[in-house]
C-alpha cells in the first residue's frame, strides 16, 4: 500500500488528485490536504467582481465530491513538510505520512511588497473569491460615484492574462450601465509591451490587444513599476528599454485592481 498525498485543493490540487486516481492501485490511498472544504473556481473571480456571477455559483463543497471518488479530504491545512521523515505536519498539530507527495499550494500573494497594494490597502484583487467579493462592493461604489480606473499587474507579477480579462469585463459592464464616458481607464503593467503576457507574446496578442484598447479608449503604461499606492492615487515609474527612468506618473483613481507578484 502506498500513501499518496496532495497538498492543496485549488484548481491544480483537485485536478492533480483526479489525474492520480486512475494510476493508483486498489490498495493505495490518496489524501488531499486543504484549508477548509470549500473549493472555488478561480477563473470565474473576475465575473464575481462585477456581479456577473454570485459567489455561491462558483463554489462547491469538496467533502462529498472527494468521498464519492474515494479520496480522503483533510481540511486542517498543512503547516510544514518534513521530507526526511516523509511526513506532512497538519494545521492542527497532527501529521500524515506519505510515500509520494505533490505540492500544489498555489501562490503566496505578495501585496506587502508595495505600500498600499491589495485589499488591505487601496487596490482590489481577483486572485481569491474573498477578494473578488470585496472588489464587487468597491465596484458598486464606483458605479454610484464614477471616476478614473487603473487596472493592471505590478512588477514581479507572473500571470497577466486575468488583468486583461478583468479590464475588458469592467469596461463592458461600465458600458452596460451607461457609465463608460464618465470613467477614464488606464492599464498599468510591468510587461515591456501590451500583449507580452510574460511569454513574449502569443501570436499577434500585441496587435490585437493594442487595437482593442485603442478602440475602447483605454490608455496604457508599460515597463511600469508601481512604487506605492495612497488612497485614490498610484505612483508609477515608467522605464525605457535600457532600464533608465523615462517618466514618473501620479495616477488618480476611484477604483483600481492590480495583480500582485506571486
């Protein structure tokens, strides 16, 4: 009998468990360690942030799902891995032994790297459903009192697609509410060019995204470093390709969503 353990029950952890099941023998046991039993579908967070989905529509209780699959779900969370002992210390002080371990914990969101960044600061996030719910409340305040919007991804971010997705979702919802003309929009990104996506582009993403942003009257700043965020004001430094400072920007905003470094 082999003890197989997956730490993490988000998008990657649950899929990893499903992929492992057909490869295990009948006598093997698969355990998934998670923080709580509720799973939320991260790619739908941008919809929650503007009210296109309710929180409960993108959440599911893993307890019954894992039980039906024959997977042991441990909801205490993982505190520490002891690799020399093949042991995972759980959040409640108990432990689980393993023969094979998969770590699928997802990112640590580094809001603390930039003063004022994040839900505990002055910008919104769509990285977690809790953040998206908070972002929805902030969006409704924007709708009641329109003003400038700043969307993007800070230096060190490694996942840029959701920033573009949310940019266009937000723009669409503002048009639906007939507010777009009262909300100037700026996209701020550490990418060297629009559509880079951390991958040096995918096909013609540069041309496609620049065209869409021009058509929708969205300004952008690339090669950007966010220095700090104060209430309603973001300080951004724009750099040239050779690494020298090109321009400092003070961007006022009534609403901002910035992806952090992972």
